[in-house]
């Protein structure tokens, strides 16, 4: 008869009974290094966890999450607006974070499937050294002038929620002929970060991008750069974080989201990455030189409709003539 030594049996029993070690969370984001490093630092300080980060375009990351559905590799996604996330709801699960108490109701996603992390404002970033006799544009419609052809850069709306937010908003704000004339002048970039960088380097006269990306260069001391909030109105878009369905880090994934949405982290994100907070208990002007949201004319768009119509809108976009692709 084969009898196992008692100490081995005990060890096997303990091994079966022992809980699995908690996994540290993984964040998927298109946000820049200074933004996610601020979140990493606060997650470490508040929870003791190491937050791993995978970066890429928001559309690319969402399709990655979709491809990983049977075996999720990430825990938290932080990058996109309603108009992009609406098509990917099935990849996420609701989470009623206690930080939602500090969020205005109009920013909350139905059922708290996604959580408002910050608020974006669409802007023009203009390099006044590259105007070549043109006036600084003050309206979106000004960009329809053929003199701007090939001199305006926009992130690809297929892979960038920034690009899609701007394209959708312009298609609603402008008449059809003006909208098509603006699009015909655009150079399309595969990277959101390449848009303000290209303007700052003088490769383009105008970049269509979010305020946060524009202001980082202005704050850096480039006096030739000017942020324009178009007079017809511009587009406001909350940026959300989401808990990936069946996130392998479990409760640690929720801790990472809570830290991302905390007052301390949102203030740090405002100071180092110029993300407008989604919380109501932070005064933006106490920390950076951005205008109060009440001083910006906003053109309201239906982001739920933008999400529902995303495929059709992008198909129509693909058919429109453009000045070219960024090199």
C-alpha cells in the first residue's frame, strides 16, 4: 500500500486551500506619459499596488480588449468618450465607485458602465509663425478656405476618440458644403500626440485637438502658439474610465479606478497633464491658466447618437476627399 508522508499530504491540502495571490492591475490608455505616471504614483501611494500600463490609440486598445475577451489581459481602460465607447459596452462591467458622489449627474454614464475621469474641450492649436498671410482662424468655418489645404492636421477618427469627437461635432455644426471643404483641407495623423507636436514644430499651421494637448505646448513657453476656442461654439467631451469585464485583477482593478477618480489624483492630473477634472470639488483656475468652462461657448452634440452612428459616420468620412496623410 502506497502511503504518502503526512507532511506532504498537509502541504498539498494547504496548497489547495490557499487563495490565489491578488494580481496587480493593468491599465490600457491613450493618455500621455505624464498623465499615466501621475496615476501610477498615486495608485502606489494609496494602495501599495504597482499599476502596469499599456499605451496605444483608443480605438486600437478597444479592439485589443475585444480580441482578448476570452482571456482578458487588462483591467482598466481610460481613454475615450461616449461617442467611441458606446460601440464597445459589451466589453465592460458597471462599477458604482464611491467617487461618483463628487461627479455631476450630466457626466455620469447610464448605469455607471463607464466613469467620468476628466473633461475634454476641442480646440484649434495655431502656430502664428506659419500663417503665411492668413489671419488666425476664429471660427471652424474659416478652415474651409482652400488656402489652408494641407496645413491643418487632425488625428484619424477611426483610431482616435479625439478625432472622432471633432469630426462628428463639425458635421453637425457646419452646413454640408462647409464641412466637406474643411475636410478637404485636412492632413490625417495616425497619432493624436503627433497633432500638437506637428504644429509646435512648424510642420502645420493648425492642429485640431483637445485643449489638454494644446495647452501643454503653450505652457511650455512657445509664445508663437495660440489656442483658439472657435466662436461658433466648440465640443465638450467627457473622457471615461471603464472596468474591463472579468478583469483579472478583480478588486485591485476597482482600487485603481477609485484612485484615478480621487480628488488628489485629479488635481495632479490637472497640474501635470492639464486634464479638466470631472469632479465638482476642484477649482481649475487655482491650478492652471485655462479658462473657466463658463467662458467657453459650447455647441451641444448628442454623444449617444454619435456612438450609435459611429460605423456609418466613419464610412461616410472615408469617402470624403482629404489633403493627405501625415508622413
